[in-house]
C-alpha cells in the first residue's frame, strides 16, 4: 500500500508570516479552485491581554475583488494554551473567532469546504484577516489545501487565479 506523502498531496501556503498584530492584517488570498478541502491554522503568541479577532472572507480572485464574509459557518477548533496541552477543543461553527485575553500561546483551526464559498457567484478565493490587537501579540497563518482535484506534481499553485 503506498504511503501518503505530505509534499505531494497537500499544498502549504503561508498567508501571514509571524509578525506583531497591533493594527491587524489581511493575509494573502488563496485560491481554492484546485482543492477539495482547506484547513486554516492560526498561531497566536499572546504577549498582551488584548484579544485577537480572526475573520474569514471570500473573494472572486487573488487580488481580493468583491471580498465579503463567508455566508456559511465553518467548523472551528482551538487550543487556547498550547504550552499546557496539545488538545484542540471544538468551538461553535462560525466565520470568525476571537481569542480570549489570557496571555498564552494559542492555535485556532478552521476547516473549510470550498463549496461553502459563494461559488455560483464566482467566489473561490479565501482571505484570512486578523483584527487590531497589541504589538506584543504575534500571529501567523498557514493554509493547508488538501485533496487536489487534479493529480499533478507539483500541486498547482494557489496564489494565482
């Protein structure tokens, strides 16, 4: 039985490199057209007791045209203290998540079926944003695109239309 190889079966896209989040940031847009599933992984190193809001939007292209909130809530998991545990706890489905104010290292995971986007109106691109917080709060966001619709090596880019 062949073993699954992460590098040839999953596309890893860094949408927000680790940086201070005082003013909030919008991540690089990721095209979901070739994926059957997207997993958004947000890491927060919270050095200040100011919450961090994470929001999912959809757009019609990687330039962010027509950006708007997702219409359908998606599953969310969170670990609000990664130093104490490696367990993700199921949260209420939503299109955004706001951390608590505890000064901890955190991981938030969103699971997105590309069909949740407004595909009938041409929306197939995902944008992850963080809200204004504090310069001591450092965030990073990665998107894993799984289940490529088309078999190829390398997996097609998700950074173009």
